[in-house]
C-alpha cells in the first residue's frame, strides 16, 4: 500500500485548484513537492492538516475536538513548485488560486 497519496482538482471558471494529500506512514513525516507551474501565477490560499502528535488519538465525548484541522504553515510556493511537510498519519488539503 502506498504511504503517500495525492489527488488534485482544478476549476477552470474560477482558476482555483485544490490538492489533497494523505501520509499513511505511522512514524515518518513526508516532504512533498508538486510542480504547479502549469496553473500560472497562483498562490497558496490555505493549507490545512488533520493530524495529532499521537497517531492513535481520536475524538471522544470527553474530548470532541482532540483531532482537528489546523493550519499547515509549511506550505510554500516558489517558482511554480509547491512544497509542504505532511506529519505522520495525516490528511492535508491545499487550496491554490489568484
């Protein structure tokens, strides 16, 4: 099973794109680089990650917000290349646009 999966969408009408990334590795972070130069002069509109330092953490009645989306400040766009760090056992969504 692949430890890293990615899928992207593009809306030609708005010029916005979204990249969804999953890191299934239970112990290692992953640095991902994606060539987005074909999208033109886009910028990172948002980057949010669902993860927790404890890969076995879960939301419960006592802690309903234990595992939640948080901004991923590692997302960077330089010369048409998106780079982002994915924590172990995480799901990340990146929104790109003008």
